[in-house]
C-alpha cells in the first residue's frame, strides 16, 4: 500500500525565520506534534517538533502547556532555524507503508514529511498514521479472532489453511506468516471475523496441523 493513501495531505508548514513562539501557537492550534520547515516554494529544509520548542523556551513558559490556541506569546528572539532538525528524514510518494515502518524502526523518528520529485512537501505521515494503516491493511478494525497454525514450509500449506477457513463459512482479514518457526516449519496467523472457531480448530487438528493460541504462545515466549 502506497504511503499517499494514509498520509495527512493538508500538512501545516512554516518558514525558518519565524519565531518559535509562533510555531508553538501553530502546534497548539492544529493539535499536531511536527511542523515541516520549508522555503516559500514548499521545498523541505527542516522539521521542528513540540519537544524542540519546549526545550528551547524559557522554563516558565515551556511549562505553561495549557494555554489556549489564541493566547499571545511574546516573541522569544529564537527563530525556527535555530532549533530545527536540518535535512530531516523524508519519504517519497512512491514509498509504501512497509518502507515507512522500516524507517521508524531504523531512525526512531515519529513523523516523516512526504515529498515529491522536486523535494517539495506534499504531506506528512506519523507513527500514528502508520498504526492506523497497519490496522486497515490487516483488516482488524472489525472484532475477530487471531488463530495460529504451524505448517510445513510449503506454498500449498497456506492454500490448505485458506480452504479450511472458507469451507467453515468464516471470513478473514489477513494472514501473517512467521517464517523460520523451527527447522522446516512456519507459523500461519489468520485473523478471522468470527468469535466461535472451535469447529475450524478441530478441522485443522484433524488435518494434522498444530493449532496455537497466539496469546498463550506470546505469554510463554515472554515469561
């Protein structure tokens, strides 16, 4: 899934010469945590966060985080360019949510500006956006049951699992595969749109598969 589907398109930006008091008002007004910094043509040059601003403001002002959006802050004399992260990590429109998730893991950054071919800001994607995208892709917005099945590392095994699910008239949102479960085995985790799955579990057991309770398995691994 391309990042364009899940990013925030009406992204708020600011120029590098504004006072951070104004940046603070924008963060409060729009209820956001990250502000891309751009040139007048929207070319990306930096990013500033609410944490950057709190760190730079005098402590007596920084602690007063309950101000209303229309409160007037006195100019601090500190420009955005003085505290912004220059040349921030960004992501392109052609990137996927998988690319973005890998970037989050690699950089520990909470949001990425999305840029076009000319490096102009066209959106922003945050870790919260990625979580919502992941939930949407997996189809787990609807209540259901996660099932675990250990199978041989053969392509036809997943087909057999899917056929068993369908013949029980159960719909499913996604199937995750944990490769390298153990030598010659992998674990398949279908997310089922059903609460009562005993008949399916018994069918899979009769087919010779080991059926897992994902919650119990996770608890054992982290005990």
